[in-house]
């Protein structure tokens, strides 16, 4: 599914919108006062496990390749401590999304 999604016109538009929102700067580096260009849009809650959040703005952040690789193991997709920390930052939005979906 993810390879198809990443090639879609919808994803390309969303990716560009997120990069523009974040001013093409890596949001993890920015937390430490560093300016590093963003090249990737990362799903905080991974697409493989939460496909319903694929296009949700709060679940997407702009990252450099280096910081993106630090978020999860590339082969297993298991989140690192850094990836889990980003999930904690948006946990309230995640919980609100779950409540809204279950109410439908």
C-alpha cells in the first residue's frame, strides 16, 4: 500500500503542502535551534499501522533524511525512542481522532 500511496498525486500534493507549512525545514533539527533542509515528510504514527492517518496534517512532519532515519528502524519500521517522543507530542490529537472515528 505505501508504495502506491507515495506515487499518488494526492500524496505528492500533501507532501508539498506539509513541506511548505514547515518552510522546508527539518522540524526535529529546529527544536535544537538548527536549520537543516527537510527532504522527507514523516508519518508520526506509521502508515503501515495507521493507514487512516496517511493524509492527516498533525500526523505529518518535515524532516531531513538523517532525522527521518533516526525516527524508526528502516527494515522493521519499529519506532525509536525519538519516534515515540514525537507520538507523545501529538497523543491528544491521536486520541481525539480515535474518538471521532469510533463515534461515526
